[in-house]
């Protein structure tokens, strides 16, 4: 008898709605299918353009009696119960994993008749499309903000619409009437990392220090957190021709080139600063 974990993933939202995938291999890769209804041994294949070819990986943890989920994609998020997963975590029954526009419920497997083999269980042709990794140079170009120019924050919607500001700092605060890092901590100055840039917005629906951004050189991206007292912040991304959005949790997440961020009535977009000769847009006052 083949190995069985006793768990499955059920698609609660997405193109593969209500599909159930038995997790019957100690190591399984979650990724994008080439065609609707595709199957392959050792894979959780989703027909979803916002899912990377190798998006995440499940590995069985014998001591915990459950799977460990590890994030792999360099261009798309993996979420567990609305929390961004940047490394790995043990899964609990009932948790929801989000990849692209697909929501997967981790749950006990249903009883099935092993004598019945579905017609669509034949492995896919070995074309390499599903197993090849994104080339390092291509991945870096897809997420890089600082290579080729400073990151640029553009205001797409709101009272400051049309303005842009070069993000020259590495630890920034974005909001209306921002406070210093010390003021945020009630005057405590010990071991405080000072903001090296403050982006002021005029939108009355935006709070002071609504967003905090910190540059991550390794990922060539900004880690971002929201003010816990602020309204929900949405991150919107276009990936592989598929547009999606997610609520930024209190624990934060990563934002990259061309991501759009909605806070209050303002929508911001991150991009790369054009050359000074080509830029004629009035910068946002800092």
C-alpha cells in the first residue's frame, strides 16, 4: 500500500474550485498547471496564472504528524491564514493556504476507494515547464527596485495624485503628519532605528506613520508594516497577467516593483525612478 498522510488540500476558491488533492507523498510541490485539470505525482497543480511554477513545497514532519509548508516563489506571495509566509511553518488542520487567487484548506483526507483510478491521474509529459526554476537573472530583474535607479513612489489616487517621490532612504515612514521613531515609542530613544526618510501625505483618511518600510537588500524589496491603529491596507499586484489583492496583516509583508498599496483614499505604486532628464513631475514634499 502506498504511503498516505491522512491529509488533503481542498480548493475553496479559484479555478479548481472544490478540487481535493490527497497529500500522499512525503514531499510535494505546489505550482502552476499547464492546463486545467492537470495532475502529476508529487505535485499540487493549480490552473492559476498568479501561481508560480514552483510556488511552495510541502514536506512531512514525522515528529509533528503534519506537513511543513515552505515558500519557494521569488515573484509571488504565499499566505497562511492571511499571514505572509516568508520561510516555512507547520500546518494545522483547518488552516487556509493562499497562492495567487486560490484558497486551499488543509484538512483530514476523505475516505476513497483505492481500486478506482481516475482517468486524469496520468503524469504530465516531461517538458521541463513545471520543474524548471526561474533563472536567477530573470528573477532579480523581476523584483529589483534599486538596480537601475532609486525606488520611486507614485501617487495614483488621492489628494496627492500625480506626485512622485524618490525613496532614497532605507528605513521610511509614510503617512500624514508623521512622528519620529522615538515619538512612536513614547520618547524611548534606546536602540531606536531612526527613520532616514519621511513621506508626508495630505489625505485626511491617512494616519501618521500609516506605513513603515524597510529596505531588504537580499530580496531587493521593501518589508512593509502598517500602523496597528490604521485602517486595513491593501497590496495589489499583477502577476503573469492575473491581478490580485491582499490585506496587509499586522505582521507585515514584502512589496516589490509595480506593487500598488491602498491606504485610506490614497493608492501608491512602487517603481524605478526615471532619469532626471526625463522626469518633469513635481516631487512630493518630504
